C-alpha cells in the first residue's frame, strides 16, 4: 500500500521564488502590514503623549522674558598737528566678544545680586556660587545680528522681576565700563586725564526693559503637535521593530514559506469541538445530518463495523458536524476539501492511503483538524479510519473513547486480535476510530514491524487512514512513522508557532519534509486576519462570500483597494 515518495507531484511543493507567496520581502506592502497589525499601538501611543503634553501645557508655570538693548562704541584718542580729537572706530568681533564676556562675568552678576538685595552681604562662598548659578539660568546676552547692539534678556516667572534684572545687568555693565576708564585716567597727567576719561569702550541704553505683557512659554498647540508627531513616529518604529522580531505565522503566505509547501487553507478559531468523554451507548444520537452515506447503503466494511460494534460508538461536537456536513459549505469545509484534493494529487494522482497529521507544538489543534478531516472524507461515502498515534499525550483517545479504552497498542501486542474489536464508530458519517490503547508507559514504541500487520489489515478495509501524530518535537517518532505513513499534513496554529520553530521542527524530523503534503493555518482570528492584507486569505474570503451570496465587508474591500494601490505603485516603479 506504500508508494515511492519520489512520485509526489511537483505541484504540491511550494515554490519559494513565487513573488506572491514570499512574505519576508521588505517592501511597501510589508511596511503597511506592519503598521496595520499594530494599529492600536499607532493610535494609543500618540494619544498618551498628547494627553501628557496637554497636562503639561495646562499645569506648567508661566515664564516672562524681558530684554534691554545696549549700543557699544569704542572711542580712540587721535593726535594731529592742530589738536587732539576723538575718533570712533567700528567695533570688531574680538571687541564685541570681549564685552559680552564682561557682561557675563561674575563681577557684573554679583553687582546685580547686591543691588537687587538678592544676596546677603555676609553670604558664604557656597551661597554666592548657588545664587550666581540660579541667576544665570534665566540670563542670556548676545549680539543683535551684525550690528554693534547687544541685547540682554532675562527670564523669570514674574514679569516685573524679569524687567528689573535685565535693566540692572545693563546698569552694572555700564558702571563697570565707567570704573575701568576712571582707573585708566588716573595714570596720566591732568591734561591727559580729562581726555582719557572719554576714550575706550562706552555703552548706552537704547531700549529699556519693560515688564512683558505676554507669556514667553512655547505655544501649547506646538507642544501638543510635537507630542503627536513623536508619539506617531515612536509607534511606527515600534510596530516595524515588532514585525521584525515577531516571527509568528499569521498568514497563509508565511505558513507556506516556513513549511516549504503550499498552505491548503485556513480554519477559523473554533470552540471546543469535542465532547468531554464519549459514553458507550447502544443507540445512535437523535440528531440527523444528511450525508452522501445516507443516500445508499454504506460500504460493507464500515457497515459491518457499525453492526458488530453498535455498542461502541463515539460522538463529536454538533458544531463540528454542522461545519463539515452543512450546505452551503463552510470555510472550514472548503479547507478540508482542499486537503483531501491535495492528498489525491499525490503519487501521480493515485493518492495516498496513510496520512499523518502533526503540528509544531501541542495546542495548535492537530487533533481537531484530524477529526474534522476524517469526518469530511467519511461523509463522502469513503471508508476512513482515524487512529490516535500519539502515545505521549493521547488527548484524542481520552476525548472520544475515554480513559483506558483498548486500542492500537493492545492490537499490536496481541497477534491474534482483529481490527474490528478495537474500532469505534461515529453514527452519522460511519467514521471509524481506533484509540491509542492501554499502556503503562509513554515510552511505548508503536512504529515497529508489528505495525505493518496493522497497515496490511487496515488497507484491506479502509480507503484512507488518518493518524493523529505527536508534535514535531518528538523527532524520533516522526522519523520512524515516515516508514509507514505516505504523507504528512502540518497544522500551524495562528500566532502560536514562529517560522524558526517550524523550520527547526521540520529539519529535526528529517524525511518529514519530503512527505509533507501541505499545511493548514488553524485557529485563525478572521477579524484580525483582514488587516494582514494577505492575497491568499482575501482570495479565499471572496470565494466563500460569493458561494454564500454575501456582500464583502468594508474592511475586506478596503484591504483589496490598499493592495491594489500597492501593486499599482510597484508596477509604475518597475516601468520607470
């Protein structure tokens, strides 16, 4: 019943060079998706900074800035034959910088403190230094353009204090210049002394500082706007950084790129689709679902199994039956149908007989997908056996058959046993299920030569055998099962496994990659998926909506338009 894996059609494999399938290209679409996936961050971060900026604007202390202007001149004494006269020279940059440093000097600042009585006469050196530092915090002096005018400004929370300090700096500086000229004149004769008093740097006030009527604070609207821009920029940067770091699979394209095979569909986030424990009942449940099997007598094998094991039945959640069997077909049905078609395409169209369903980690929904797939195929009047092949965590057996139910392990131990003795039947689809069986240790190895007897007997009865496999972390079991299983289906949990995790798991399982039929993206949040701008998801959504006769949602139409605009921009760029 086993086929050569080399006969596997190339159409099932994933083409990594396909531009539609690649998901790691850093282009305009990638940036837009990164922003859309963190849209709440883009909204919340600027709002937080805007709120903080508004609170700062409301509760900040007002400040006032007063300015006084001085005109500086430098008179030099020039001699001629007739008499001595004064000539005014144009101030050079060195002269103006020297005067600015004098205005900033401690001597002038201490004079301002003493005049305004802001410092005690007997203050210590430490207090003087602290008072000078505090005074200089609001003090600014600079040249006005290229002129010889100097502007002295002082900022304070009180407008009158700002004006008084600015004017006092100007007065103290002028007094310092006058004192310096008098000291220089004392060294000359009486005739020269009168002339030396009029030479050297001189300053006069051309604009006295007045208490400012308006606040000098930066306008609040500018602060709020800057906070919004900074918040938006930080949010976008964080979204892009998170997109680069977050390698979890969220789109079919990413699932295909991580597994190296086509993503066969998506399954939305479903409730707990299995009943807690199946009770052994004699009568089938009263609910009825129309299947292909109901149109005529079921194949002899399943009918015989149903007759011989009428007391051994199991039940699944009605919601699962509804999604698998209802008309019109649900999106889950379309995905399962696509998986079935992919299995039939294998081995040059001959199809496979044994399919293993695995996942990277536990909790990604492989048991649910295996059960749904088995129900879907069994509903088409095919003989299907679902087998729990996970000896480490037999959740499927606990859910469908209960603890301690005999199954595969018991069958392999007893060489004289028959398959029908361990099989349970689902009443609606006539799906057969074999639990894992009773084992005292999780170290039991079922992938032995005795397993071939099970396959030989099962191949005579069933068209397809579906195994609920362990996770890829159990690399030894996956490798051993590859000798018996024709193909594998990988269930990828939405936002549960990263690309690196999947690649490591597939590489660790060795021949798993060669026998991988495809992947299914499970537990998808359909509302959030719309913001990923996934071409495949949009295609499937449009197809499902057209089949069900429903109108596309606004978000879906918006995604289509955004994607179309991005493709148009790319096309124009290539043309240019």
